[in-house]
């Protein structure tokens, strides 16, 4: 698609302030509405990187509207839905200009498409507030959703009035990708494999303090108080430490995310890494011209403050050398996981990380396989069960934990067979409360379902009903013989045991079948033959 609009970085001729704008690709006329939206981001104190990203995403939206002949200020539902699908189905431009046709096509992920749709939604809502976008278009951007499962810490209100919220109408449902961290061994190996003192100090600092990469690149030498006492500098904090401050005038555009300054203590090892780095830095004369802590020492322009791309290239080299992913934010997750795993209070960890909300720390606690294995082993040890349960060890453990004289007459320790006595008050099950009914019930002194229904119909008191009621059909305990089958023929009685209705299992099944078919009389006269041999073996 031909680019009609581009995102560019501009500089004010009067003040020299840099800012991002969206302009026509041919005439370089500024898009007034988008530039006003980007200026609104600056007035809210958003990061210049946020302004840059939003400028690129809104230029992409304007190019889509121009290519599909859609008025950007009033897109319909189908246009916005089409934009959402277009973002994930249109191939991205090839990274290499040498052989663009041979490279495999690349596509945006659904998460990236959601980020673009978020920028477009914020821009259209901003336009609706200023009268550029119709209210009908703004109403398409969100839809109500009832929260069946409340997030941790969410207050739904006393009358649950805030359980229904407004969510984005154009958003893919994507699974949480998860966050990676690095183990202590991996961090030590990365530091050992790094030949440059500057990079060793950067890795150790991020791993020990949990700094964001923007906060580390924005450090100035005046922020490092690595003496035992900093009272001579006017700082009352004791011990070596550093200060994280949000500045918008850093030459490398590094910006601390948190608007609140914080103080972080450092260990003597960090001071030692910094000493090595200072010796390496003093060998480059251009580095003395800037007060930034991290500067370029090995490639021009020498002495300039390190930027985000510089830091990324450092960690890319580390990842290739170590053979595993390595990114600056992984060290932040590693520091938080180490603190929480070591029992540090969550409020302290929240302050160290610079989080405004305690809910932000939930994603920083990583559980590895060794912890889950240790938890299972501790549970087994607490129970006294063998950690490796073979058949022989399991039988040995059971025999040692069961008294041979437990429940005499009910527990057979030789056969490992338990037959509960219904008359024992320690047995949870018992017979029906009706004296002439021996159906098993699950609680003491209760009626079975049949007797309970009959007592309700009779209206008799419980004691009188239990003493006088006779069930209409024979009832027996499972596997209990109460007598032979009552069916007779030619003076011979069936010898098989009763199961239900005074009949054995075979005759009772035939009786039910012929009764349902209306052939009961014929079956009794001609086919109901008693059994003279009991072939049932329990």
C-alpha cells in the first residue's frame, strides 16, 4: 500500500524542542488533528517513546483509510473491523532491501494489532471530545462486559454496580505470553563472558536493583552516591545508593517510567563493577564531556550517551554468546523474583521496583520447577509418606500406620479387608430408622428415601412410624441372603436367593419385562420355571 502519511520527528525553529508529527508524504503538510492528539500526549507527561509509537500507528491508520477510501473521522463498524483484520493479514515490508522477494513474509501478531487498535481508539475518542469525530463513531469503540470473575483487588461496589465495565469492541482475545527471567547462574555466566567493564556494570546493576533500562540509561553521575556516607553531597541516606529521577531533557531521550523519584541501595559488588567501568571510561577523552553514566566507548560517536538501540545491541550479543534469550527487562524480573523468593515483604519490593500499584507485582513472581518439586516433597514429608512410592514401600508404610487391633471384628489385618459394622456408632452409615427396613443410609437415625416418602404420606410421628411401618417389598443389604426365591411351580420352589420383591435376580428381571409388556399372566402359567440349582457364586 502506498504511504500517504508518514510519522516524522520535527524540531521547533523557535524553541528547538523536538516532537513527533504526522505529515502528508508528498507535501509534508501536517495532519492537524493527529498532531493535536500527539501534543495532548506531551501535555500529559507521556514518554517521547510513547509519542513516537502512537505517531507511527496513527500514520498507519490514515494510510489504511486513504487506501480504502474511508473518511478517517467517521469510520463505520465494518471499516474498523476491516482494519483489525487487515492488520494481521497484510504482510509487512521486507527487512532486507537486497532480496525482498526471497524472504519469508512477516505478519503482525494479534497483540500488535491490539496495540494499533488501542491507539486508533484513543485518537477517535479524542476527536469526539473536540467535535472532529461524530458521537455515533465514538459509541462503536466500546461495548459493555459483565465481569464474571473479578480481578484481584477489584472493588465491584457495595451494590455490585461496577461489575459491568466498558471494554474495547475491536480487540483480539490473545493468551498471556508470560514473562521470562534469568537464573542466578545465567546472570553470573553473562557477567563472566562479557569482556567490557561497562557492560558488566550494566548487567550487574540491572540484576541487583531491578532498574528499568530507561532508568539505567537516564542515570547521571550526580545520581550515584557510592560512598559510605553522602552527607558531603547533601544527601542524608547512609550507605552506597543511587537515585532514580525522571528527566525529560536527557540527550539520549531515556525516560524513567515512574514520575516519583526513589532511592535504591547498592552492594559493594556494584561499587566494584562501577570502579572497573570508571577506569575503562577514563581512557576515552570524549566521555568526560558528558555527565551521563553510560556512554559510547567503543564506536563513534564516542562519549555520547548510550541509547535504547545501543543497549539492545549489547544484549543481543550477550544472548548469542550465552545461547539463551537475554533482554534488559528479564533482569528486572529476576531481581523481583529473587527478593520475593527470599521472603522480602511485598511492600518493600513494590518500592524497590517503583510500582504505583501492588497488583503490578503479580507478574514479577516466577515459579520454577525446582520450587514445585520441593513443595510436593515437603508435603509428602509432612505426611510421613515415602517420597518414592513403590508397591513394597507403600505396603510397609501402611502396615506401620494401621493398628492391628483397630476395629476388631471389622478390620482383617491379614486379608487387608474392612467390613464396617452398621451397629457400631463410629460407623458413619447405618440401617434405616424403620425397624423392619434394613436399607443402608449414610447418616445415623435417618429414614431411607422410600420410608421417608411413606412417612410423609402417612402423617405419623417419627417414633410411631419407625415402630409400626412395614415396607411393601422385601429389602436386604447388598450381598445379604434373606431367603430363597418365592416362585414355585409343580410343587418345587426356586432355590436362588431373593434379591427384590421376593424373587431372585433372574425371575425379578423376567417379571419386570413381562409386566411392562402385559404378558405377566402367560409368563406365570407357562414360562416361570423355578431353578433347582443355585449357580450364583459370590
